[in-house]
């Protein structure tokens, strides 16, 4: 599964300002930016992003995934401090 396919699944399921998916072999790094994450714990944020991908995780299509979820304000700070 390529990055655009993962992004399409997430875009259909999550209302987000931005979704960035990168891949290194079998490892995917997913960044989702949206104000719906405001006030959510990190666990709930990750569950929100994992949920639409669960079928692909269970059937082995997706294996190793790192998820980072940010509000718009958090994402702006992240870009300033971490490039």
C-alpha cells in the first residue's frame, strides 16, 4: 500500500486540516493536523487515526505505523521548533 492510498483512507474518514503520510519500507509515519484533537488525550488522538486503518492493520497490509496528531496551533509550534 502506498502513501497516497493511506492518505485517501484517512481523508475520507477524518476531517483534518492536513494529513501527511511518509513511508520507509514497511514503516509508515502519519501526521494528522486538525482542531478536533483539541482536548483529546494522546491515546484518543491515536485511536481516532487508527480506526479507519484498522482493516488494513488486521489483514497485514499495514504493519508498522507511527502516528502524531496535532491541533493547528500545536502543528505551527512543531514546525517552528522541529523544522
